[in-house]
């Protein structure tokens, strides 16, 4: 779970980024949105985090997470934010090496996955 001081930090950081006309990518260990992974893997208070991200949907480009080793994806219908859970390298059998690159362009993100990360 994300505690209240962290939630306030997130809100203040996003507010500052919006003021500075910046785009933001959220990185978290646990997935934030249902159906991007199994429910057991989600942050306990994902709704609190989602409420904040939706408030700043115009600057949040995407949210990336791990924890759910098989990976997953969901686009939030309410905000349009992309939520991607990356596959874990430890789930790949040798000689497969699993990893990804995220290329940031001014108008899009491109994920280039290798191994079991497609």
C-alpha cells in the first residue's frame, strides 16, 4: 500500500510537474490498476493512487510496474493512461533473456521487449 505521506508526495510532485509543463511516467513495484494483473498482485489501496493519477491524466504518460511476473496491460477507460506490467526475467527459461527498452519521444512511448517481454 501507499501510505498518506507518499500519496501526498505523489500529488505534490504531479502538481509541480503540471506547473512546469512536464510529462510523467509512474514507476511502481506493484501494479496499480485491476485487470493489468491478478488482483492479488495489486497495491492494496490502488483506488487512492488511481484517483490521483486520474486527476493528472493530462501529464501522466504511462505507469509501469513489475511484481506480477507474467506481465500484463490495461488502458484506463476513465483517464486513458496506459498501465503496463513487465514480465520478470526470472520466469524465462535459459537461454531466453527477458528485458525491455522504453523509448521516450515527444509524442509517444515505444516499448521494445525482448525474450518473454512482448
